[in-house]
C-alpha cells in the first residue's frame, strides 16, 4: 500500500527552537541578577547584557535586550566557554554568512532573524588572563551527554533582540512550570497536574500556537479532553468526521503523559510517511519540553529502545514496528514504562493482515500492563460496541466538521443535492452550464472540464479516479481544454516545481507531469516516487497546483483538503465504492480557515447506484486473526509462548478471551469454536517445529524452539519461515561475497514475486552482463543461463524450474542495478517497470532485510549474516551514495535535498544539528524557513538519540557486575 501523511496538525509554522533543562531556574536567577547589575552600572557600560534564556542538557539559545542594541558582541564571561575550535568544522556557507559584517549587523538588529549560530569577532580576542584562568582547575571526566552539550553550546552564542516584556512573559511561564514541578513532589501519580491548559502549563498552549498556528481549540476538543474517562485514565475511543481535529487531542494527551505522569508514550500510525511527518513536527516539542521523539518505521528503530536516562520517550511507529516494539518491551519487562498507547485510524482493525497485527499489539498491552491507557481514534466505525468491549473502553462521538460539507451527485447534465430527508435521498439543484463542441463532448462525456473550471485556478479541486492510469489520462484530458491563461497563473512557482521534479529524477521528468504542471495540474498515485509525491503534495498545499487527479489512497492518507472534490466514478478499480471509502473521499472537501463550505460531486450514470451507496450502512470491523487460514492466530500464539506470557493451553485460552476475535466469535468462528481453533493452532505450531513441550518431568509447559523464536522476533511471515530457513542454509554452503547479488537475492521479499512477470529479453540481457561468479551463483539457486536464453528465444523449456526462484532472482537483479547506479529512473527504463513499483520493491526489501537480520541473530548457524545484513539493510534503506546517508537519516530529508545540503557544506548530522535555520534556508535552493526549522529540530533530536545510545553502551561497560565475587 502506498503511504501518505495526514491531518492539518502535521503542518508547522516558522519557529526557532528554544529548549529547557534542569538548570533553567538557576540560569533565570542569574539573568535577573545580571539585569539588575546592568541597571546599576548603565552609566558606565555601553554594552547590552547577553541573557541565557533556556537550555536543555544538549542545546541552548540566547536572547538579548532590545534596549539601544547597536552592533554588540558577547560578554566576556559567556565567551569563556568557547574557543575557535567551535568553528573549525562548520559548513563554509555558514562561515561566510557569519563573517559577513553586513549579515552580522542584520542578524543583530532584526527580530525576524533569531539566529542560533555563534558570531565570530576576530578583532576581539579573549585576554591572556582569562585564558589562563580557564585552565586553572583540572578537568573532570565528562559523559557523552556532557561532551554533546559542550559541542552544541557553540550553536547558541549569537545575540538577538528581545524586549523586556518578552523576558518578563518568559519568566512568568518559567515560574509556572517551577511551581507545578514543586507541586508534583507532593501529589500522587494518579492526580498529577502541571497547569491550567488541560493539566499542562500554558507554555504548551503557546507552543501549539507558535508551531501549529492554533490559537484555540474547538468545543468538542475541550469537551473530549475534560471527559471523566480522560481524567481518570480509562481507555477511550473517539470518532469524528475527517478533518475534525482528532490528532490534536491525541497529541495533548501524549504531552500530558510525558510531562505530568513521566511515562513513555506510543503513537501508532498506518503509513511510513505519516510517521516521518509526525516525527518532524513533534521534534520541536521534544526539544522544547525535554523528551525524546523516536521514529519506528521501515527499517528504523532499536529493539529494545534505548533507556531514556531521565528523559521520557515518544515512540512514533507504523503498525508493524509498533508490534515489534511492544514485543521487545515485554521481553525486557519495560512495558509498564509506556503509560499511553494512541492508535490512529482504529478502523484498520478490519484491514487484512495489518488489522491482525493491530489486534495482536493491543491484546498484549491489555493483558500485560493494566496501567497503560489506550486511546483509539477513527473517522469511520460501524460496530463501535464490539471494539469498545475488546478494548474495555468508553466512547465519544461527534459529527463536528470545521467547514460545512455539501454533497451532490451528477446525473447526465443535472446536479442534485444529497438530502437523506428526501424520498429519493436527493433533490434537484441546478443544470450544469457548459458549452461543449461535439468533439469535446465525445472525449469528456462526464463534463469534468466544466466541473473543475468552476473552481480552478483560484480555488483547489481533487478528482478521484478509479485507477492509476485513469488519473494520468484525466489530468492530460483536462489540460487539453484549458485556456492559455492557466499557464500564466503562478508561472514562476510552477517553473521551480518542474525544476525540483527534474532534479529528483536526476534529470528525468515524467512526460505527463511535464505537460500538466504548467497548467497547475498533477496526478497523485503510487506510481510516483516518494520524492515526487512529496513535491506534488507541497506544491498543492502552497497553492502552486490547483488540481490533483488521484486514487482513493490519498483520501486515507495525507490531508490535502479542497474546495471541491469530484468522484469520477463510484468504483475503486473493479469494486463498487464502500460507504467508508466514500465518506473519506468527500471528507476532503472544505478547507478550514479558508472556505465557508466544501462540496463534493459524485458522477453517476445510474440513479439506483446512488441509492445503494447513500443508504448502505457503515462497514463493520471484523477481527482478522482468522485471515489467511488463521495465520494471525498462529503468529499470536507463537509470540505469547515465546515471550513467556503464556506456557500452557489454559493460559493461552485465557489470553485469547481478551481479543476482538473472542468478542466476535459467533460471527467469525462459524465451523469451530475459538477454543478448538486455539488447540489446532498449537498442534500445527508443534508440527512446524516452532513450538515444543518441555521435557522436564511433571512440567509439560509449552516452549518455543530456536526457529520459533527467530520467526517471531524477526516478524517473519509463518508462510515463509521454513522456506527462508532453507534458503539461508543453502546460501551458507556457497555464499558469494564478491558482489551483493547473492545477499540481495536472500532478502528479496517472497510476497513481491507475484506482482512482477519477468521480461525475458531484459532478463537474458542482464544475465549475460553478470560476472562468472554471479552466473555460477544463479545456477546454484536454480536459474541457469541456458534456461533464460531459451525463454528469451520463445522456446519451450522441458526442465522443471521453480518459477518463484526465477521471478525472485529477476527482482534481485533490479535491486542490484539500483544499488550500483542509485538512479531509479534509468533502472525503471531498463527493466520496463514503473518507478513506483521499483520504489515499493526497494522499501519492501529494506524492511524484509531487517527482518531477516533479526531472524539470523537468533540462530547460531547463521552467524556470518549478522554483519553482512546490517550493512545491506543500511544500503537498501537509503540507496544513495554513501556520503549522503548521514543526512538522509534525518526525518523528511530525501535524496535531492540531501545532495543540495551536502553541496552547501552540511555534510554530517552534526552540521545539520548545529545549523542556523535562517542560513540554511538562504543557502539551500528552494528550502523554506519552516522546512529548515523542521530539519534542524529533527537533526538535533536524532543526535540526542544517538548520544543516548552511546551513553547507555558506555554505562553498561562501566557498570560493576552484580555477581562480583568478594573476599
């Protein structure tokens, strides 16, 4: 499935980060003393005092008084902590910026450029006396965190202007936090309360205003946050229409858990890019409020996570990664540290294998940790009572929409307004006013051009199409009939977008986008690369593009609202539209703060179809543990035995009674009872050699085998665990290491094989280009050159060859070409595959490679794979030149931007973490201040995370063994 981002709460405004630490109050006291001293000595001093406002153990920022602030330098007392070494490894672009006197003047005297990079004053050196004084006391050994703090202090030394009123306001906020923290010591954990903003300090409210532009909450949000279930920490499910502001409520509850209860929190989101967007957005909150924000998506994330060393952590994870994270926390007895689990799009419980994984995760949390609160949110829930019973939760529902939605249907040339009160569910509204030629009428029979030109280019429009190909065709058709005036609208911005798209493709540009973007149109579906999708989304949000033709997956992902939403057809591919899908699509109509209303138009050929769609009940969520012949039940039982949650049939029965499957047993288990299904699954696991019975006398407990442990810890599909073990064992016998091909073949996902049929001429051409050792390896896995040559010549092959192996090797050749060239466009052209498919193959392979790595770590015979697959996972995850990988580790930095950053002198994570967002935005092409702020905040957070990991490793090394023998 394609992945997208969601909800307006993900979008953050311009902001320079200011962090807090444990020494905040002491520093503020010194600030007050300095200010009073300044007032006394004002007649003898012409320098404005430099004031250290805030800082956590890693980063600080400076502000200075604005009273008569000419060109000023830092006070000598503050300069004692810095040397010229701080500037040695700085990007040349920033050094040039800092050394420019005019730029320095501008930064000193303007409010809008609050720089966080140190200024150089070569003419003002520190005196010899001060330098000697600095070295009087011997230096104590410092921790990694202390070294990191010292390194990052160099980023905080520039004075900027701030009024005395702002200082007093900041002092009030600080005092409020101080009082609240003192109160924390005298209240119980159950009644923790940090302040007036729903139990949080007003500083959080100010951050939400500054970072999100949200000045006040909707009434439903206030009601929801004041519910008894929220106050008393009971499980809660809340359901509202799309774009109602559900995510903000979840984020406030998460902040309350992190700050008030001092517990970790887990935020589960359905898509990788959604996780990355949320990590980028909340990193600034983490730096401000002193908690960690950790990404668990794709191949990223540590199991078990690093211990926070006093800081709480917010884990933001995809569905699959959240399950692995919960497993690792159970295994290390740390699940109780997670006080809150938030699940977005809770209705995905009914979504195939992914729904089964959500159910497994929540069932384990419910069974193991009674103190962990679960919050679920969704726009569409048809059987709320079942899910409430499963989660032991209360519910809150509301039909609030920030912008009124008017739904219409189009039959022939007439528009009808949807009204459930009417006998036929709709009433006549108007006749579509259009002037079509006969030729145009044949091409655009549904009058899409007439419908879209009523709103574009001054307002935005989304056209949902049933297939990917139809998206491209409709976009091209609309452009064909648009006037030349559309090209003039925001022409310069569209030229920049085309340049960015061409840059993301290393000079290649999609011919459809090349034609449509000048008119302000684009298509959006999984056939685009992730970088192309991101550029299209940003351009649409900024108003550069006024219309997107898209598939239904956009409605389930990123929030891209429009004035008008048009549904080209009531079908998704060949399937008739579900009511929940329809509601998600039309829910994109209406832009809060821009439009007074939004409107949707469903194009129909048959009046009966609309009655079928509008009168249908909302689809219900059915447990998917029985999906694919009970694969979910098998996986769940295997993991609960392996994690020592259960070790007998009776305990397993008790655990299974707490699942959604148990709640819906009569609906799902038609032929056998849940107890019978459970017994059969245990026996099947024994047959597969994944579970065994203890040999200890009078024990009889169930235990996982080594293969079983490797399977659940690697999150390997039970369908493929035996096959994977055989392939790895066979691979060890003749492991070829003079190229990556053999390793790539071993980690090519089995479930991608059915999605691609080899082009035999391409296959043969690529095969002949392999080295002799690579061809020998191909023959060893079962694909010879003669076989490929016969297939390319169109001859019948009598020899029985495993088609799965043949197709898997073909995909491995695609991946090898991609790793060699890192140019997705040329590889897509060579293998005649869509670039979207190749992107999906690459991301799936990186995830599966990570799974295989964890699988091999549990089996001693596969010890050589550990080091080999660690490096391969890293290469597949980023698939760029090695020097760009450190930059692409930062959430939201893709290849194109990483190249621009690298060429501008930002070559390491430390460069980005120390960067000034103002300089970054001015130095890097087409980088806005908002994006620069997010990149710097994400880099700082990642640097913190890496430092904590190193600190934990060092602490483990230095810790005295508990079982140390003594005399």
